[in-house]
């Protein structure tokens, strides 16, 4: 089982930057594909970015060139650097761990990001 705790959300002006961090505990971190999702006012949850251990990150088209996902397997953390933020990036951002096979998936509680115009 994995426990995920996000931090780093907040209020920022359009064009600004924020860095989200997710700390994982309770299992072998490196076996999980880690990701960030977001859930907007419409309650639809969408993938923002995901990164396997030693693999190539994948980004949603809407954040390519602005967001960067990274992970540190020694520290059991996954970060999301968000630059050039837009009002449409406003959402609750959730950390996600996707385990192989029957291990399953886990979610953090989410952190609010609000971008003002």
C-alpha cells in the first residue's frame, strides 16, 4: 500500500509559477508509475503528466512546454514544476501511483491550485 501526500498548491497570478510535490510512503516507490492529475470545477479528472521509473514522461497537450514532472526514487518524491500558469490551469491537483499488475493504484488527497487572471 502507498500513502501519498501533496504539497505546494496555492494562489498565483496568470503567468506565474508553482511547484507541487508529492511524498510517498509505505511501499517500493520505484515500481510505480507516478503521475499528476487534476480535477476542475466540472469534476472531470484529467491526466496532467506521468513518469515511470527511468522512463520518458508523458504530458497532456495542454501543459506541454509549460509543466515538467520529475521523480526522485531515493527520496520517494514526485514533483510538478508549473510555469506560465493560466486561469484554465485552476484545479485540484492529485498525485497518483499506478502499480504493476494486482498491486493497484493510489491517490493523494489533492492540493488546490488557483490561477487568477
